[in-house]
């Protein structure tokens, strides 16, 4: 009976999950793949869900973990190639412009988001997903002031980590 209710809750949440997947991947095809992977994982682990927890938050966490896991798999294969030509690239860039090229892509930023402490990461990820402060506060059952502080702190941490990048 409980599983049927959770399955219905999952079906109701599909539009929100699609939006969240798209905000993580920035690509509609990858977002669809992420949605499918997350849905399968949720359905196969539905017995592990604790009823007193936020169901959508639990699903978001699973989706986010899958995304980070896939991101790490993709980028670990290219580390060796990047390190081989990185010195040569840095030298040529430094000679041409007088400074290093320090542009940053969305995937790099998301990897920094993944390193945030969990309380900040979860709140900030929901904020990036398009949720308003009040919606986040309701979902997590915390005061709106706490939500604003966590998002502000997450931004401050990310700004510090990304200050060497030129935007």
C-alpha cells in the first residue's frame, strides 16, 4: 500500500524532476537519461525510503548523486590527456596574453557545488533548480531565514573557490 502511494507521488513529481535534471545537465537528452536512471534507482530502492523524510528531497538526492557519479566517470577518463598538454597550453596562453586562460564551464561549477557541505549543497541545488525561497523552506521544513542564509553561504563559498576564474 505504501509503495503505491510513493509510486503515485513519484509520477506527480515527474515535471519537477525533469526540470531539476535539465538544470543539472544543461542538455535535454542527458536530462532524459538522468531522469530514467533516477526513476529506476528510486523504484528499485523504494523500500529504503523512510516515511518521515521528504520524498521529493530523497528523489532529488538520488538524481544528484547519479549526476555527480556520471560526471566523475566522464571526466576521469580525460585527466591524463589534459595533464599531458596542459603545460604546453598554459605556456602558449601565458606568452600570447600575459595571463592564464581561466574560463570556467557549467560542469566545472557543478563539480564545485558537489563539494559544498550537504546542508548548503541541497538547499543551493534546489535554488538552482528554480525553487523559490518559500518553496525550499516548505519542502525542507526550515525557516525562510535559514534557507536564505544557507544559499548566501553557498554562494560565498563558491565565489571563494571560483575567484581565480575570469568571468
